[in-house]
């Protein structure tokens, strides 16, 4: 079908259509309002499904996702991207040599809601007095992968119609602006994954998915909170949380509820083992079984509280698939099902050029860059060796080069590397970690040391204890630090053999999360471990100036 650009813009409530955005740049197309164009294969507007709400001028954006084919393990679909302006790309800068992850292709396209004009006013934009419909939204909500202008929003909806996503910019308890109010249609599995762009930096938002019309909804999901990252040149302090290892034996996860009850966290990091697909009942092998494992975990009070409380940056470890799984030998069907379920249940963006890619990075001004690694899906256990002279693959070559280039070129004071399994030199480690891939461990640590990269901090989990440690007790790597986060609910393993001088903080409490305060002005990082009651664990506070 053909549409004039004038007609398309009018239907979208837009002042323009955002162009493709490359790394380190943004673009907004200059449009001839009378020029005609043909719809591409992913149609820019399908008049049969994209309904205009005349009361608000919002686009009814159909959302495809991995389950959109209606078959287990079907071909990946697309996430919706709902654009109020130019987006900021995710990943390292141009000189990193690796193409950064971008927002996924859009169906329908990104729509510029007109930053100057703004959304049409609503008579009653506040949804806080609406009743929550937990039956329709059983797993709560999540926002994640926030940049300074965009956020991905997620929910699972049990119905078969579209729902309304409303995003409110807040000034304290007052609504400052309605930033988005439009329809999104769940995938065949009921999952909604929508990126809203054109938001303003360093703003707090409330959001919810609404039932009924965009102007007169009858109910809502759980209400979520999320903050956009600080502006590109900002050197403001940030506060965030982190944990790992959420065993179903800890259901309903009181420590996550404690984390979710806070209002001082700009974002939260989970370093993996977010679910245990191989515990408490038969291990999951199919998409329906993985979905069931997620549903059990995500419906808990702790997960609902944490996921809705602030933006999330997430990776996986082994239990999202099964314990110590091997990428070289695992059934492809099982891995595809686990990976599909991973993305279905998270507000985690997918790269347009590699839909399976998990590693990515995000900047919070010039204060911090968060590098999220995939330390499971690309390793090659057949190359494992504790001899650093023998080549081994813990990260793919592409991921390793991306990480090295990103660290070297980052302008940020702090560089946090989210790394599911610790990189610290641990006596008695079983090799299912960086120590078992000694050549790559040496490569990345030498890179940090030889380039004199300050402010690098590894954030990890997996080992069922927490603490702060030097990566090595002595030598050139002893000035590189790691914070082992969590577990958020797991069995207590025996106390590991550690060197007290190497570990200024050691926490053997199996229900904990970490609170980080990063102050770029003083280059000081403060870390404290918080228990299930929301109290700081004794002797767990650590401060270091980089």
C-alpha cells in the first residue's frame, strides 16, 4: 500500500520519522510531507491492525516477539520501538572496531511523537487510582536497558487483545508529562516488549499497562518505576543495586522484596542464575517448560517488587539453561528454547545484527559505563586450560575485542563489568570460570593494566557468597577490584579458602544484595551488602578511591 508522508505523520501524531541511528550519532529524517513511498516488507503502517485512537493521537503498535509464530522455538520476531525522537545507540563508540548493538528492527516503524508538540493532553492521566488486574498481568512489569533517552518496557498479558502502555514523567509525586500513551499488542506467548524513545535524560517515570481504552482505562498492571540515564556529559553521582543466584528454594525472595522497596536505586543488575531451570521438579528442556519455570519465579512477591522498582540490566549464567551447560555439546533445540525464554521474560534489547547476542553496554553520563557480558553462551570448554600459554575461549573473539575496545575508549570514571562468574584468582576453583581459561583471563587483565585503565570494577555472582576482593593478592593485577554480589537466595556452600588480605569484605549471608554509590567527583566507590530485612550486614561496608 502507499501512504503520503503527510498522512503517515498525521496518523502517528508525529512531527517526523526517526532515521536509522548509528553508533555515537543520532538522526532524524528531513521529510518532504507530500512525497509518496512504498511500504517496506515490515510495513510502516498497516491500516488493518494499527488503529488510531482519535482521543489521543496514539499509534496502536503491533508487537511481534520470539513467540509470535505460535510455535515453540519458532523464528525470532521483532520488538516494538515507539519513538518520541532520536534514540541513543547502545554499545561502544565508533573507534571500538565492533558494530554496537542497535535497537531491533521496528514493526510498525519508529514513530516520532513530536518532542515539541508532546502527546495530546489526557483528562485523567494518573493511573494510580485504577485497580490492579493481577489475573491479566500475572508476572508484573519490568523496564530495562535504559539509556538517557530510551527504555524498554515489558509485561506478560493473559488476554488476546491489545493493551495500552502509558509512561508518565514524574516530578516528585506530581505528573510532569505524559511521555507515551499508546497501544501495544502482545505476541503469541502474551509477551510485550516495547522500546519507548525520545525520553529526557535523568528523569524518573511511572509506567503501567492499561486495560480498555487509551483515554478511559478500566484497570492496570502493577505500576513500575524507571529512571533514564543521566545526560551524556553529566558527572552526577549514581546509586545502584546488584545481586545474583535466585534459587527457587528462596521463593518468594524476601531479599529481592527488600531491594524493591527502596527508592534510591537508579538501576539494578542481576548477574545471572535469575531462575534455576533445573531445580525443584524436572529440568526444563522445551519452551513451554522454560516458560513455566519463569512464571513460577516471576510471580513471586520478591521478583515482582524488584522488577517493578527500577530499571534492570541483566545477563545469564548457567541455571537459566541447566547447571554448567556446555555450548559445544548441548542440544540446539534445548538451547534455542532457553534463549528464547530468556529474552521473552526480560526487558533486554536484542541486537539487529545478532539476535542471540547478550553482551552490550550502557553509559550513565561520564560517571559510569556498564558492560554486560555473556560468559556462558560463547565459551568453548574443549579449549579449557589453566596454562596461559595455551589458547582458550571464554568469550568469543568478537566479544573480547568489543570489551577491550570499549574499556579503552570509555570516557567514564567508573567502568563496571557485569561478569556472571568471578574473575578473582580462587584457590580450589573447578575451572568453570576465568581461571579455567587462563589465556583469556591474562589477556583482559593485562589489557586493563597495560592501558592504565582506572575505575574498572568487575561485578559477579555464581559462588553463593559475597564480598569485595582484589583480583590477585599481589602483582600488577592486585589493583583491579571485584565485587561478588549476592546470592539473593541460595544454599550456603562451605566457606571457600580465601586470603584475608585479598578480601577486605567477605559475606557468607545467602540472602543479600549490594548497594553501590559511585561518586565521580571524588572517584570514590562505596559498597555495602544489604540483608533480607533491608539492613546493612555488619562489617560489609567498603570504600575505595580510584
